């Protein structure tokens, strides 16, 4: 009986394989030992006659994704003939340090798409990476993972608390439709994405109390174009996420992201660079008639100007990686939206990271990373992105003290780990 069941299972697998051109199980398991430390300094406000000590916080953790994002996925493609194909891609975050998968109730949280491919390119439907995220990932020598992640990627959420910056749909957007150019365009590539908000909208009527309406919230639109030839790669991307709106009163708040990245591989060293700008802005149909109340006042208009430079050096089976990144915020509409005074200095954070990777094989590597951040004017950025859902459950890098008069100063991070891909 057992032999019969095994034979039937083998026939079933063979049937699936014949129906599909390819079906692949793939993934990455990355685990490490990490140490995080942050320091907040007293600014002598309110003034005290006795000097106040620094506030330090530290944590050891068995972490994951220090060199590559841990994941588990399935992908397949069927040849339809005539140069056409259908494919699927289901990929989930793997928290191998705690034994869980996915996040926030979303199982295939990294990517969940079905596609039609042909001479025209590719049309992709489902949950996918946004065009603006790709420049952050491709042009960062650390690949936006671990303590080496650039500050540009860490800006998700409240990394600069005085800005309370919300980047909207930063890395991925569900309920999206995407288009990718075909790969035979002489090095040119590109993609476009529209993400549906799937909200119900209604027109105002005479007796409508005009309460807040969020029919636009959740929408995303973006595009990316680039050129890659030999050792050179450059790409420009733009995306807009709708964060808040009051449809009846005519206000809409968008987070608009634009970035330009490039890399050049000289063989002995590969250079990376990126410039990024994030604007959070509220537009009004008629600002003169907008009823500014605590319940209806839009968020403060802010933006950040960010840049990164980095390099990677191959040394036999090893690789050395380094990067420097900076984020700097600006405030707008001070008097109308408060509470930020006109003379408030712009918050700024800098980060330096250095890493070493030793490849034991094509699929397995040992790694070590060190990073340090420096905060000024109210910025509070640690070495891992505590504002992001990408941080594994169970370890955090608290970057600031709530004690009056204290401001975040420096953050340190170390990763020592092993990564295996399959």
C-alpha cells in the first residue's frame, strides 16, 4: 500500500511538472548574533545645576536577515507558446530566529503575484515591490538589510520624530497592477505600478454632515526607468502614496518619493550612489474655505533630502562593503499647521557602515557588519529600522529617551551571522 501511495505521489508531481515549464521552491535562511546600543544626551533644558548623565540602552539578540532577507517562496512559469508565458510568485518573510512566517496576518507578505509575459513585456497583478523601493535596494551595497541598511531605507515611519514622516507604501503595495518593459531593449528597462485603494466613495448630498471621508487613502502610483550596460547601471524612479484625505472638504495628503541611483563596477571595486527626496504634502481644493479644526487639520508638510555613497571590494572569496548615508528634514507651513516654531533647526542623521562577507560556497556565507549613526536637532535614528515591520519580533533598537531634556545622540550596531540560500 505504501509503495502504491509513493508511486501515485510521484505521478502527481510529474503531472504538475509537465503542466508547468518550471516550479521552484526557494528561500534564504539568515541568522546572526547582534548587539545594539543607543545614547541620549542631556541638552541642559530645562537647566539643571547638577550635570545629568547620558542615557544608554543596549541589547543582545539572536537576529535574522543581517546579510540577506530570510524568506520562503514558490515560483513557477508555464510556456504558452508563441513567445507567451504565464507565471506566479508567492514569497513570505521567514522569521527563522523565532520560527514564524509572514507578518501582520499576511502570509505571502513579500510578494504574491500572477503574471502574463510576452514580446510586449510583463503584466503583473497582486502584491509587489514598488518602483521607488528598487533604487534603495539595488544601489545600497548592504541591500537594505541588517545593521548596514542605509538611512534612506530607515526613513520609513518615525525615524525623525519631529517630522513624524510617513512614507506610505514604501517597499510593497498590495492590490496593484504593474507593467514591465521587455528585456530586449538594448539595456533600457522600466516598470510602472498602480495600486488600488479599494475604498468606497460617495458624493456629498444636501444634508451630508461633511464628516471626514477617506475615499482616496491607500492609492499608489509610481514608475521607474533605467539603463544597464556592462558594469554601469543607472535608474530614476518616482512614486506617490495617498496617506490621508477629506474628499468632501477637498484636501489630500500624499507622500511623494523621487530617487536617482547609479553603480559602476570597475572589477577591483564597485561604486554605488543614490540621491532621494521624500515630500509629504497636503493639497487643497480651496484652502480659504477649509475648516481647520483639531479633527480636520492636515499633517505638517515636511520633506527629507537623502543621499548615499558606497562601495564593495571583492577579495578572493571575500567581499568588503562600506557606505555613508545622510538624511535631513525640512519643515513647511509652520504658522498654519504648527506646532513647529519657525526657528526649529532641521533634524539630520548620518550613518557609516562597514561589512565583511566570506563566501563558503555559492549559497553559504559568513558575515560581520558594524554601523554607527549620529543624530542632530531632534533626529532619533538607530542602526536598525524599529519603525518598520521588517524588524523581527523580539528585538528592538530604542533610539531615544522620553526623559525631558534628552536628545538621541549616537547608535551602534554589530551583526555576526551565517546566510544560506536554497
